């Protein structure tokens, strides 16, 4: 099994696929989303459907029109709300494989994705929506995934179960046959004061009974133990997960989001992410995320689709 060490490895994996993916991008009016469009077009990676909300520059539109309509298709809408609904409809009806948010607010696109009243969204009844981040950190020897930094504030046992299932599916899509899953907390013991540690014990029992397929799962443990074998040796923690984790399951959104911002800024890590639990992958990158992060989020979503 090949170990993916960089986002370039991820891009190579996508390029090796025979199936060409279709990406619908809603309101590509900011510089970073324009970068995604231009790079995808210039490297001939995907077919693009650009759902316009009215703020796109003339130069960018001229660039898009320089490509054939089957490579870049433009769809005009009255405003950003209409654009969000149309982008979701395009994916819902099977005209595109991936949905991406551009310059509009995340709440606007997710409202259309959920669409409880119209029945045209991308969430099936009873599904749990979550978020996964893929990290290329200079100090780590391979790509690392973690959840959930954007959607679920305080995961219940049911939500943890769904989260891990989604993460394992994406891990396998990028070639990790037996994901190593670390259940993260500041304590390494089950403590009744912290319900999450009891949930972790239940999740490990699920894993042992085959709920998540072929996986290794261990915890609770801290992030350093999950990613640094020397820390595990000092603490005398034995597991094939320690020092070699593929997936970190965070105890709550606060911890996960703080980890996201810390690793990206102080750790100079490259990040990619997408929403899971939807009928098609949804990229809702933060406005502060780099253009490169948004590009590789699209590539990850195309692989996941």
C-alpha cells in the first residue's frame, strides 16, 4: 500500500482515474475561487459548471468563455441565494459530482444543501452531516485526517459513529486500506466526568466487532501521542495507532477548530476539507483558507465522489 505524503500525491491519484469529474461552483467571485477555476481549466482536470451570482469580474468571465461550453458552462442567477439553490439543484439532479462554495456565506449554501422543505437538497433523511480535514504537515510523515472542525459542536455517540464511518470511507478512497484511528482527549483514561471518553470505549467495541471494517482504533490519547512514537514510548502506551495515526477523532468542535487553525498557521500545514454525510461531496472552505487549500479540497472531493 502506497503512503500518501503530500497533496501532489493526492493529485496524482486523481489524475490516474479514468472517470472525469464535474464540479459545480457557486459564486466564483473571489480571487481564491478564481484560482481554482483557472487551475482546473488550465490543467484540464474537471468539467466546471459555474453558477454566477452577479459579482464576477469581466476578465474572469472572458477567461471562462475562452473554453468550450462542455468544459466551462456558465449559469446566471439573480442573486447569491438563487445561485446557491441552483448549484444544489445541479448536483441533486446528477449534472455534477461535487458542489463548491465560492464567495457567498457558508450559511447560504448550507441552507440550500439541507433544504428540509423543498426536498431538493443533498441530505437524506436521518443522515448526519460532518466535516473532514486532510492535512499535509511538514513535521508528519504522511497525510493526516481529522474531524470535525466545522459542523458538529458536541458529537453524540451516534454522530461519532457516523463521523468515523465517513472518515474511513474517504481514507480508503485515497488508498488507506486499514485506517489507524486515534480518539483524541487530554486524558488517556476512561473518566466518568467526561462522557466523550465513555463514548470512545463504546466506539472501540464497535471497531472490534467490525462496524467500521478493517481498522485499528485506540484512545483516548492526546494528539502528540497519536502522531509521535517517542511520546508513546515515554508514556508506555502500546498500540499500532500511536505515532502513526491516519485519522484523529476530536472530542468536540472547539478542540478540532483550534487544532485546524493552529496547525495551518504555526505548523505551516497545507489543508483540504469537505462536508460529508451529503449525497455528494460539498466543499465549503473558509474565506481565510488559501487558494491552494481550496484547489486541493476540490481534488479530494473529486476522489471522494
